[in-house]
C-alpha cells in the first residue's frame, strides 16, 4: 500500500482508518515474511542440517505459560505400563564381537625361531598355543562353466543319443543363474548401476557391455514377475497394510530428459500386533501419481490401509472395503519443522504426541485385543485432550500462519489419526513402509533414473523380492540363484508359492 505523504487528509477519522489499514497490511506482511523465513530454514536444514527429528531432553521439560483456555494437565501413564521416559544409557566398555562361526577358517602356524632356550640353552617342550583371529577378504572370481555332452551312437542303426542341453534364462544367454543373481543383487540390493558392474567385470578381464547386463535383468524380471504377483496376494491377506509412494525419474527419450513417475510400496508387517504372517513389501512403478493406480493395485484388498496424507487414497474408501488410518509421524513432522524455529506451541504438541509413542512402546507385540484395551485406558484421554488443545490454539492464530497450517493438517485427518484407538491392528505411523522405501531411494540416487517404463517395472519387480527377503532374514543372492535355477529347470507353476522369499513355515 502506497500513501502520498504530501496529500494526507486532515480528518482524524480518515487518518485513523488509514492507520488501521496500514497496521493490518503490516501484520499480513509480517506473517508472510515469517512463512518465507520458515521455508528458507527448512530448505537449509534439508540441504545442510541433520535429518533426525529428535527433541532435546531439556525441551521435554519445557514449561509453557499457562492461560485460561489451557486444558487441565493430563494424568501420568498408569503404573501398569513400564516407565520408559528414558534414563541415561549405561556406557559399556567396548567389546569386539566374535567373528561368525560359519566362516571358513585357515590355520597359520608361526613357530618360534629358536630351537633351544636363549636364556640357558635348555631343550624346549610344548607348553600350549595362543590363538587369535583376523578377518580376511578373498576377492570374487569369474569362471567359465564348460558344458560337455558326449554323443553315443547305436552300432546297430547308427542313431545318435545325447543328453539335452541345460535350459538357459534366454536362448543363447552366456550367464548362469549365479551370475545373473549377482547382477540383480548388486543392482537392486547393493545399488551398483549396471555401468559400474560392467567396469568391475572388465577388471576381471571380461568385457560385457552395459546393454548385455540390461538384457539379463530384463530376462530375469520376466521369470520373477509371477513371484511378485504371488507376493502381492500374501500382502493383501493381511488385516492391515501400509501404503506409500516415492518419486522415480524415468527417462523420456523423445523429449531428451526425464519425467517423474512413481514407485508405490505396499507393506505387510504383522509383528507389532503379534501376528504370525511374515513381513513383505511389494512395489509397483507407474508413470504418474493419479489415484487410479492404488485402486488398481489394491482391488482385491479388504481391511485397514495405513497411509500418509496423500488425498488420492480417499477414493479407496468409497465402497467400504478399505478403511484408512493416518500417520502420526507425518503429523508430528509438521510441528517439528516449526519447533526448529522456537515455537513453544509446536514444542508442546511434540511433547503430547511423544506421550502416545511412550504408550505404544509398551504395547508392541501384544495381541490386537490387548492393544485396544490399553489404548482405550491410556491413549484415548491424551488424544481427546490434544484435539481440544489444538482447536483452542487454532482459534487464536492467523489463518495463514504456518502453525495454523500444521494444526489444520492434523485436525483434517483427526478421525483417521484416532482410529488406532479402536483397532489393535493399527500402528501409530507408517514407518514400516518408509523403511522399505529407503533402500530404493538410495538406488535411485546412484542410478539417477530408470531407462524406460519397462525398466521401472523391472526395478519394482526385483526390488519387491529382494526387500522382502531382507525383511525375513534371507540372503538375497543365494535366494535368487536358487529360485532362478529352479524356475529355469521347470518348477511347476502351480507350486510357485514355494519359491517366495518367506520362511518355510509360511509356505507350508
């Protein structure tokens, strides 16, 4: 607002109105300045700062100025729950772990360089052995497997008999299932792009173009695709499924640059509520983020879907098959960003959310009914008090303030946030699915992009199986080598569930 200072009115009423308008404009401008400064701080923290969203112990004891609309203090957690408020950890002296027993041992004996006692010249006798261990590295090696198939001729009729050639992953493929499993593990578990693997093989004297390795990955993904589909059936059999997505750049050759696709993750993890089903994660790659994709992926699922704040998941609830549960970690993150600027209201919100996590730490592994009962007793009063407190604070804040946005984010999802109280299958957050996405994010950082939509789909197929194997303590390379060998040798399609990277007890 510009004012011509040389033509100010003399009427006091008009001047007062102008001052009020100016004060309002200044207030709005200050709110916008604060919002932009907060954005700059968040960008700086994301670029240069630490990522851990932790509160300092002193901040947990922060005493806020009491006011008339402050709800009464909440009572402590019942004594039936252990005190997990946190004490200083006991610092133990460093202790080196023993080397794994399954590793092969090579004995090296170092004899004394004397045959008689240097002190008196007496004869030496055996007085025991001092043993110690060191860890060694044996470099990987590449070998050629020569297939010899003798021919046998019938002396009577001259007919030749010969054993059939072993099946290969594709006709004329040079690679054994072991080498292909190594390429897949290096690419999708150790996050080594194919061009680096080509360079590593060249150091062993084997010249293989990156395109050749890509063809092997394409062939392997074709064989493994039915396993991904079968694994999705296992995920959808759970009472509660986590869902999330992450950007996946896909090369667009016609435009000479990349476009942003999405990688959707669906995770089953029954361990928090004592379930017996083994954990698993399934990825799907899509060219965009429209809500039709999760609807297609989850068309056979009925149950609880625990998600972040993406609005596209809302359409899954229309037919009543799926009920959404929201993520407290995403809600907490909104307040943590403001806590970094010194906002006492944001800090108090973090303290109250932390009390919910303290309760949950004592409920992990309990049956759903037990979790529901204890949440009704301990969590519900805190959730209801937090909702009331947030609504009271929101009424006092400017609508465009960042803190008001954080509070509205929570209140707009409050029913989904509070649903965990009524269902013991639900967790507080979607951290299990976010943990499965992190390795994929690292692979994306190293490879920069998927070469095509087909390449993105192959990425999703192989990553689903490797990350599920890791969740179940199964070594990915050994599993891939065994499964590819068995599939190429003609494993029955009707028994494909036997090949899933799950514990044996889950396959029987």
